[in-house]
C-alpha cells in the first residue's frame, strides 16, 4: 500500500511539473520578454547588465517564432 501511495505521488508531481513547464512555454510564446518583465532580475537591477537567464528567455521566444538570428544574439548557448 505504501508503494501505491509513492507511485501516485510521483505521478501527481510529474503532472504538476509538466503543467508548469507548459504554462511557462505558453507565456513566453505569447508575450515578448523584451517588452514584459515576468520575474524581476536582481542581477539586471543591481548592475544594469543582462544576465544569461534574461537572454535565454528572450532567445526562447525568438526561437519559438522562428527567428534564429535574434535567438543567437540573445544567447548563443540556447541555439
């Protein structure tokens, strides 16, 4: 009975994780991260420089819209 409980908990956690990733992908696809701030970046706030995470989010948006050149400029590791 304990194993069934662990298996169902793992399945529930997997469904929640997949749902969270799907929701994030939809938001990044629909809203350009260059125009909207999803999560304030403490690195950018403190230094004024773009961090790798900021570039990765903008790069993911560009890739989802088929703009590989812009994605390359935002974050080369994502391409």
